[in-house]
C-alpha cells in the first residue's frame, strides 16, 4: 500500500490503543524504523494526539478522550459512499431517523467544488431502479434497538384492517421492494414470523418473558418457515415471466428449469392464500400452467372478483 493508504490504516489501527511501540508499526506494515518515525510525524500533523515516553522502555502514547483523527478516503471510496446515501432517498424512514438532505449537505460541505460537480454529473447519469417506500415505519428504530438487546416486546399488528396482538422477540431486519420487514420469534406459536414494520402500530417491552437463547435463534433460522399444513405449488411461466420473478420473489419460492421450462416452485401456509394469489395475478399471460388445482381456483376466483368490481364501477 502507498503512504496515504498506510497512514489512513494506521489511524484506525491506533485509535483504540493507549500505547504502542515503534516496532508495532514496523512489523504490521513491514516498514523501516525511519519510515515509521516519518509516519508518526504525519499522524501528528493530522491531529492525532501522540506523545512519547523516553527511557529504556520508551514507547508512544495516545491521549485519552480524543476524537478519531480525520480518515482519508480515496475518490472512489468517496463516490461509493455518496451513491450509498442516494439509495436512502426511497425510504420514508430509516432506523436512525436520518434526514437524507441534511446528511447529503454535510457530506458535500467536506469535498471540493470539483468533486461536487463530478458527483452531480454522475448522479444524472445513473438511474436507481428502486421502489419508493411510501408508508412510514414509526417503530423502526425501536425494533432495531430491541433486536440488538434481545428484548421481548408486545406489539399490535394491523393486517387486512384487523388488529392482532403478539408477544415477540425481534431477530433481524430486512428491506425488500421499498418496505422494511422484521423476522421475529412469536412466543404464542413458538415459531418465526415475518412482520412488515410499517404495520406495527404499537410496541412495548415485556418484562415478564425471558428472551430466547441465541443458539435457539440460530437453530430456528436454519429451519424454513414452512408449516406442516402448507401447500406446495408449481407454476410454469414464460421467459418474460422469468423477468418478473427476478424483479420480485420471496424466500418461499425458487425458480428451476425442468427440460428447459422455467418453473416457480414453492409453498404457501394457511391464511397466505390471498397474498400468493395476488402475487401470481401480476404475471398475467406469462403463466402457462398452475399446480395444484386449488391454487388455480383461488386465482380464478380472485380475478372474477376483480372483474365483477370493474363491471360495477
């Protein structure tokens, strides 16, 4: 690595140390004594509060309660961070209540006009194909905090205009198609369940339930979400249907090829019929066949309901 990369790495390496020896830098970065001394001077000029202790067992120390010295980023790293921030624009809420415009303004204030102009030009060239999040997830930060600290929570969840109460332990948060989802352990069913974060309308800590062991969580995550009463399906689709699948699909399904025919295989649990039928209706004429007949009839009935509705309006 060149000197600027080495100095940047040293800042991170030394930040959590109270003391270090010259030999530490020489061994870690495979540099000479004179180079290590020059690097220490460079660190001091960047604002790292280094002091030296003389004597037989001399060493270098770093003052306590100091801030992390400025870290030097390459141009490519700077551009990468900027475009990572742009992906946040589609979200109504983030776990940290970040105001994208304020964050963007702070970032731009730290770079030169030349780089700023290049970022604007690149932004106009790139187009991000992402689904905007419309509904705010008001408890997203609380969900994150609870997941990190293994808290047990009582939540109220809205589904199909009805309200349900659950006692859960949040495990992980994911983002898909403009929505935040959280996987949680449901204490009532003793199974994992996925909740849409924006549909959680109340959340409180449950002090009476003991959080489940991390090993049990790991074991549950290895097990699929498939219930014993689930229904398997096979949907043969066209090549255009493959494009639809690649743009939007779910963990309960996979795309396989049988004699070069693209087939979506998967399952749906009880009470997920409405979700799965709505999903496959979006494929339209790109569906060639549907198994089982039960699912086909559910989709036909849903399409008939839609047609009757449009005939009435």
